[in-house]
């Protein structure tokens, strides 16, 4: 009898649901909006699950009862004390047992590593790092960013650029091309107007400005390069924490790099790699090149014992081609 598995990637900006059969063939896909319960609440999480899964089921011409197992990667799932609330939201959306849910950073490990275990480092608007070892023991960061000393996402990079611009203006730091670029982007006449606009919240200086720091870094600007190097080292430090928690220092394992920040290339990944390899010389760093929801599907398969997969490589390739 043919089996069907559903993977769901609930993010802070969008939600993906993917249905795959036991041969790795994609049957249906659905997309909905952000589902991080920290911003939309558990009722909002339920709503995006309903929308995404209904779209995937409709496309696959299947009913929910045809789904053998479901795996979910959930942005905003940080504490086991919230398990009951997450389970209620999932069940109320129509998803039935068996299902398994983890922090969304962990499905990146499943999607990116043939081993099915290792460490993931997320670099996007924010940042995070999770992992699990061969025995399934989990290591993690808190996911609360700079508040808990884990800040190296796009938002923090922009904040470091703001500091550099302010230091140039107040003669406490060197000149940097970041200043002119930020003035152009915000349409301000001079640095004083720019800083006043930010201070009075007339200018929304958010994570979308981060690519400019990388563009300036490509010109060789020392300040921009320093900021990017700092971010790489910080992200490496997150990975190191998880590696130590899982006693992986002397193991051969994969570190999966997830998120748009890594489009910055070697300027970011080289300092990250140096920090990781200083304590884990046998770690292999890869940028995730398949959609994270693939990992949620693999997790669903693994939860009922269908692992190793009959043809994991083919299934990953199918999902990569589907999304591109």
C-alpha cells in the first residue's frame, strides 16, 4: 500500500507544506503566511497550518487521512513547556497523529546532511543554531538573539553599521563607505539628518539593509569587512556551543548553513569556518541547497522507521528542482 508523508516548515515570514510519497515523488505543495507563534499566536499558527495543508492536500488529491505521518519544523518553538500548546494548535488544524515537531533549525540538518544528524546554523533576519547527534540528543541556542548574547543576524549587522556611521560622524571612528550608501538608501541629506531620523524613529532601519553592508564589503571597505567578519565569528560561536553540548569536537559531522545571510559568501563563511574548525577540525560546512521543508518530510518518514530512505538523494533532488 502506498504511503504519503507531509512535511511542514513554519517560518517567521512564510509557511510551506509538502506531500511526498514513499518513493520520494512530490504529490502536493501549499504555502501560507508567517506562523511563528511569538508574533501570530497559537491561533495564528493553527490558521496558517490549515491554509498550507489544505492547499497541499487539494493539489495532491488526497485527504488528511491518507497521510501516514507528518513532520513539522516550527519557528518559535523554543521551550518544551510549550509542547501542549503546540500540540493543541497542530491537532486543531486537522493534522492527525503520528506527527513530530521540532524547532525549524533542526529540519535544516535533515534536509542538508545525508547523515541525518549534525549542526545547523541559521543566518537570516535573526540567527540560531541547533543540532542533534547520532543518538538523537539535542543541542541548541535559545533563539533570543542579542538579548541572550546570540546576535549575529541581519538586524544586528545593520545595527553594527549604524554604530560605525555614528562613530565616523562623532570622530570616534574611521570613514566608511557605509555612510554614503545608507544616506542614499534613506534619502537623507547628511549624516546628522540620518541619525536624527533613526533616533526619532522616522527612519525604519531594519534587516533589509544588511545586503548593503556586504556590497560595501566587496569594495574592500575595512569597516564593512570588520562587521561581516564579526558576524561570521559570532555565528561560528553559536555552532561551537551546540558542538560542545553534543560532544562532537572529535567527530566527523556536517554543519549546515541556512538562510539568506550566507549569500554573502566567503567574507562571512571563512571566519565562521575558522571558529568551528578550531574546536572541531573534522566538521564539514555546507550551505543548504534544498528547501528546509524537505527535512520535515524526511523527519516524518524517519518517525515511522522508514530510514535510511530508499533513495534520499533522488527525493532531495526532486524537491530542489520543484522549488527552483
